[in-house]
C-alpha cells in the first residue's frame, strides 16, 4: 500500500512540475531559464507543504531563502 502511495505522490508531483513548466514557458523564451527552474522547485515545495497543512500536519511553511541571495 505504501509503495502505491509513493508512486501516486511521485506521479502527482511530476504532473505538477510539467504543468508549472508549461505555464512558465514564456519566461524561458526571454532567457529566464534559471528563474523558471528555481520557481518551479519552490512552488512544488510550497504545494507539498500546503497538502501537509490541509492533511492535518502542523508543519510551518519554509521557503529556501538561499535561492534569492
């Protein structure tokens, strides 16, 4: 059962990543590749944290500040 959950989680996060890349594709056309990659990872992380919050896990949100220095 746990393996199926892991596969479902990986599939869902992969689909989210693909959707984010599609939405942010116009930025890549203007040379913003590195920012799109960073933003995609951060949005994915925040979406996972939101899922945990909505599932009842009380985990504080965290943003990787090192990416913006």
